[in-house]
C-alpha cells in the first residue's frame, strides 16, 4: 500500500522524535501520531462547529488517557478496563492545559478538546512529555484558532548535573523535576519539584529548557508550513464597544473604583451586586446587552483594577506592592488527631491534619510504570463551597483540588525523613476554611507545622507564597505583586507560586493568562517569593512551632522495629498466617514484615507492643538449654503437659519435671490455662522441646 501520510523527525536530547501527520485520526481537526524512542502517543485536537451558547468562558478540555496495555498490564478490578483518570493523568492534563489555554482567542466559545492517548511506554522517554508536545503540534496544524506554536521541555538533575528530558528512573531519583513551556520569545509555564534547589540554579535550568524549546518550535514551524490547515473564522463573543461606553455613562470609573477597592471580599461582592442591578434596570429593554452584562461588568472591574495597580500602584485592599496580608499560625487546634495546625493569611485560612500509620498503609498505585508504585506520603486538599461563601454539594475532589494537593505534596517530600528514620506512612489533609487567594501555598505552611506537631522529624520547615503580575502595553511596563488575593489573581496576568526552605526551592507552579513572561519578570517573581518565604518562616511559623516534637502524640500509633533472620519469617507467619494472626489477636497490634526480615510492630498500647515483640523474639530464637519462658498449659496427657510459650510454639513438661515432690497425676498439680514458668532442657528423642518446671530456679538464665 502506498504511503499517504507525512513523517517528520528531529533529534531531541539524543533520541529521535517522530511525528506522523495524516496517518491516523483524519476526522479530527488536527492529529499527530507521536513517537519518542518507543513511547507512542496519539494526540488530537478537535473543535465544535459552533460556539456553545450561554457561557462566558472558553470551553477547553484536555484529556490524558493512560492505557495499561502500553506497559503490558491488564487493569485490575472486575471490569478489567481502564476507569476514571488517575491522579497522574489529571496532573498531566493540567500541565498541558495551563500553557496552551492563553494562546487561544479570549473571545472564542467553540468547544475544544485536546486528547492524548498513551499507547506504548519506553521507560527512557516519558509519555507525559510526548503528550505535551503532541497537543501543541495537533493544535498548531489544525484549523482551530491558536497563537502558537508552543513547546515543552523537562529538566532533571542527577549528581548536580542537568539532564534534558530525563527517563522515568532519572525523573524519580533526581533532585529536580522541571517542566517548562515556551513560545518563541517567552516562558509561558513552569512546573517544578526540587530538592532545595537554589534560586540561581533554578533560573539556569528554566532558561536551558527555554532554549531547547526554541528548536522544538522550529520543528513545529516546519510541520505547519508543510501540512498545516488555514485557521477557521469564528463568531466573536467580545463585548461591543458601544455597550462599554453606555455602562461608563451610568457607572463612572470613579464609582467602579470605589466599589472594588476594599480589603473585604464580601463588601466588594455586595458593591458589584448593586452596580449590576443598576445596569440591569438601565438595560431592561435591551435583551442582547442583558445577556452580555455579567461579562461586561467583569471586564469593567478588570480594567479598573489593572489601571489602578499599574498606573497608580494602588492595590484593592490598600497594601503596598510587596506587602503580605496579616498572618497567623497555630498548632494543636484539633484534639485527639495525630497532629494539626492552622495557617491564616488575610481571608485565606487552611487547617491541616496529619495522620500516621504503619507502612503497610502506603498507597499502592498501578499506572504506567514497570512496577507497582508505593506512595508513602499523601497530601490531600479540600476546597468546600462555604470557604468562598457559596452553596453547592460536595462531589469529591476536582482537578483543581487534585492539583493543589499534588503541589503541596511535591513541596514537602524533600524534607520528609526516610523510612528507616521514621517507619510510618503519612497523610496530611488540608481543609480550606476560608479562601481569598493562594490556598495551595497556605496549605504548605499549615502542613509543615502539622507534621512537626505530629512528631514527624522533618529536616526543615517549608513555606509557600504566590506573586501576581499586571502588564501594560510593552514588555517593560509591568508590576509584580507579592501575595496576591483572589481579585488580583482573577484580573491579573500571573499566579507564580513558589515553595521552599531557607536554603532553596522545593516546588514551583506558574500559571499565566498572557502570551509569556520575560526573564526580568521571572527573576523578580522568584526573588520576591524568596523574600516573602523567609519572612513567613522566621516571623510566623517558627514562633508557632520551632522544631518537630521529639515523639509522636498519645493517640498516634507507636512503632517498634526489630530485625529477624529472613529464614525465620515463615516461623513468625505460620501456616496460612496462623501464628502472626494469633499474635495480633492477643496483643491488638499491627505487624509488617519485609522480605529482608525487618519486623515493624505498630500499636498504641506500649505493654501490648512489648509483648508482641517478645513473642516474635521467642519464635525466632534458636532454643537452647537453660532458656526460661513463661507459657500457658494447653494440653494435659498422662505423661506430662504441653505448654505454649509463644503463638504456635509448644514444649512438653514431663510428669517427672513438674514438681520436686513425686506426683501420681498431672491433674493433681496442673489444669488447662494455668500460667507457668519453664526452663528449656533441649529436645527429646522425638524432636520436641523439653521443658522443666521444677528446675527453673536453678537455671542460670532465670532472672527471677
């Protein structure tokens, strides 16, 4: 069959990136069949023919589909097919969405779906990266209006050296996980997790990725020149200029400025409600304008706020450009939980609760990885409607909540103790009590203190803060705002979140609404966040709790770890788990045993934990003559009694060894259930342990 499609290739970080156009998916507006190494992703871009009516936003959906056949797995569960998107799939979709959304026309209302289906995974070429590049190519070659191209590169760090587009393994073990998206001139998205990377080193990595993105953009330009479609016309949903003029005649700029410039979110919303009612009355006879009124008032607010910030350096709540809102921190807010802390910044308030559990309760993730992944630290973030004064039922975490939880988790992982230092699974849950800007960064501060209050020996404190941006007509005309509130986020151009310790950055997430940031803006944002972070750590968090508590709290499980001979694991477990289950039943503890013989005993009752430890030690001991045990009479025979001294472990006391006086019947001295102390005499002719009761006092190993 004659080839009827085009293939494009380039060398990218020492591996071949191949793109087939026109080979599959011909009914999509744009389709790129991507291969990087042997990782294969089908990326498509599709738009509806007509705009969706009754909306005031651009309806973009980004999907990242993980097919388990890509790694030779059959899905678990009864259905044996892929279910809802995994957390990794949601996060990948967000990373694709954030840089691409601002490049679509702001007044475009046609539904657009970017779909990425992972069909095979080469561990040396991460599928997430291929999907990011594939989405950009599929959209650029389509007829969908899009101000591209854009490109994305990932950077890792191994032993202090940068690695471009690292493999799955390098991504896991490296000190840096950085994703950077760019247009021809500017950076449009940054996502990073880092092991306390200094600010200057992070900037170096960001702009290394930006330079590599330029070669990718040249590659995409060539593809578009050869196979790209002409962009289609669309119905603009922009507000008519004459409507804006009419609104300003009714509500003056001074009146709008007075309405929006207040530090109380509820007061502002009430002011805008009154203005909207006034305009509704004025436009009662104009149905077309009434339909656009909500968007028009929003745009009027936006223009007012941006003008005052940019020209007059006046913020809605009266703060200075670099000023942080009032801060407060406290620990031990919630009784009986393992750890709790609350962090407040203005009208943003987060309470984080920490829960500790044995390592057996780690989260197991079955995804596009060669092996099942165990996740020891879990951070979950919740955003209930009451936190913003709204009423709607909870339907579980959405993409935003998952993204915010993952960001905080990424920020805190570098300072957590190792499993050997602290053998616990750890879960933190951040509850949003009140929200008016940058709750994700507040959750990092609250979680740090909550972990310390729970007795988790984190290496350092981590704090987070966000900077905003308002730009003018030129690249040099801009204002960077420290600690943006909700209004500045909605009407501004950037949300630049940075978390870290005193020594360096642990996480970055940058969202923008414009076509990119210049290097001076990026540098200033990173500098500002460092200054704010230092202030929060020194002046707010340290006074609340200066260091991790030396021990876990009274309601947290305690863990005792002992090492046994791996050859004796079967003795502890017993046939079909009988022995270990008996220990658990008698003591109420949880027991985990690793393949190398590490036994973790978890419980809240110290006496019971010590009893379980003693049982395990007895079971795994090579029995020698002279050892003394305490046990229970479990069977009586004519010739003696059997004593269980540990679950599943018994020895026999011959009738002649029960008492120093001669006895005729065992029952004259012992009954079932009696607790006795015995000394080991070795093994009898049948290989059974032989015990004596009468010789206990004479044993050199009897400690009384």
